C-alpha cells in the first residue's frame, strides 16, 4: 500500500491554506488571504485574521480537494500548524483540523510553521539533501539552519536575528516610505527603477568581530527611516525608488553573504532559501550569483510556495507520516511562540525527541 494522502492546514497569520500531498507530490492546494482587510490598519489585526480563518477554512479545504480531484474520504492524515503564530488564528486551524481528523478517523500531526517553509521546497525540487543549510526569511523570523533529516533530526540553529526579522524590516520601512502593506512586495516593486548604490545603508553584523551567522535588522530599519525623515524635514521629494533599491540591496547582501559563508564553513553543498522574503527578486538574484561563484547549489521554491500556504504543512505531514512519526493526541494545543527545534510540534511521552516513534504502531487509528 502507498502512503496516505495528507491534508495540510495553515492558519498562523493572515493566510488560510489547505494542501494535499502524497509521497512528496503536491496534489492540490488553495489559499485565501485576509490581507486586504488588514491593509488600512498597516499590519495584521489578530482578531480580524482569526475571524477570516473561520469563514475561509471549509471553502479552502474544498477547493484544494477539487483541484486534486479527491474527496474527503481520500484523506489519510491531517497536518496542521500548531505554532508559532497568532494565537486566535492558530486556534481556528487547529480546531478545524481536529474536527476533520476525528470525523475521518485519521491521525493528526502538529507541525512547526517554519518547518513548513523548509519543506515547501521539496514539493518543487524533491527531497532535501542531508545536510543542507537553510536560510529562513519571513515576516517574523530570520534564521540560518543546518538541516539533516527534517522529519527525524533536530534542527540546528547556526544563527538567528537578534531583533527584527528581514520581512519586518521591509514592512516597517515601507510604512515610513508611504508604501502599502505588505511592505516587502511594495519595496520590491518600487526598487525596480531605483539605484541600489544611491544610499549607503549599513550592513549590520558583518564586521570581523561580529557573530558570523546572526542577523540584526533594527538598525537598518532605523537608518532607512531617518533617511526618509531627513527628506521630509527639508521638504524635499523622497527618491523612493532609490531608497527601496538601496534597502533591498542591504538586506539581500547581508542575508546571502552569511548564508554562503555558513555553507563554506560547514562544508555543505546546498543552500535552501525559504519564507516570504525568498520571494524578493534581489534576494533571489544575489543568492543565485553568489552560490554560483561559490560552487553551491541553490534551491528556492517558486513564488506561490514561498509565502504562507497549506501545501507546505502537508509536505511536513507527509514526511512525518512516512517516517513513522507518532501522531498528536486529540488534546494537542497551540504554541504561539514555539521555538524551531523539530518539524513536529507535539512532544511525545517517552520519546525524548518529540518527533518520531515506532513506525508500526504510530500512524493510523489513534484518534478513533
Ligand atoms: O512567510 P510569510 O508569508 O509569513 C510569515 O510567516 O511571516 O512572510 C511574509 C513576509 C512579509 O514581511 C512580506 O513583506 C515579505 O514576507 N515578502 C517580501 C516579498 N514578498 C513577501 N519581502 C520582500 N520582497 C518580496 N517580494
Ligand atoms: Zn510564514
């Protein structure tokens, strides 16, 4: 018998996603976004996001099934983001996932959102090489990781951001520049006609004595905000395209420089760049350029798999199921600030690792 179809559900922020994956293959997916409802507030409003998940969850699951040409009874396991993320938003996805898993009599797996971003790439480029270096760059996180077997091994953090995430830096500077939310794509668009060398923004934590794989974006954010402020004080027109291009260049430079240095230092031949900021055109281009000259294979998921979606959660669920991971108990809860240690987010009594149990007993039927 083949492995089961895994339904993945994502609801940690403003996207409600559902995806169906079997044996590493994406069968269908659908995403609904409440982004437009948050735009006038300049950021995600947690209560609005949670309510939007309530109305979007069932339609999104139905659309993913329709795209895959499957029916509810074909689902063999359910995976759901249990953290990190907005508490109310996570609760909605988990409640829906529990209901489906219980009604279908199939196992439920709690998944770490960021492990989902990592696994997203496998849907396009196949299994990850062991080991690989992963650069996760999203709205809430920026980390350099050493990843082995995603379903079984602990994830080693080589470095994390000490303050703001890269996406947060884009979002906040965009706001100061008068660009719409979400700021990352707006900066990317504005930068197209700009000169990246027009403003000398800092490259934080790149000095000889600095932590080689740690990041810091709050100083860069402040520098960009000051630059905009100075124009405003002088009542001068803001050269928006140049500011956007220079900011994007600074972020892309720091991210890719450190990621390539980590591959070199650890003797790893593959770099995987994932998360919403992996959609940035300059981050993608500079990563490609630097990896090519360092002889490193670069993997970046296609744009639709970079931002939050359900397929990436299904991809982790599929890996866990095939690795024989123990399912979550039905009283599993969310963990809004879960650290990224394992792809599975529900500690299993006695295993000491949280992720993988005995293959023979683990997978089916525990929710009956
Ligand atoms: O991974 P994601 O969809 O959600 C989180 O888990 O945070 O990432 C969202 C972040 C936002 O900060 C958004 O501005 C940024 O990804 N982003 C971009 C681009 N597209 C999305 N940043 C820069 N350039 C882009 N093209
Ligand atoms: Zn995300």
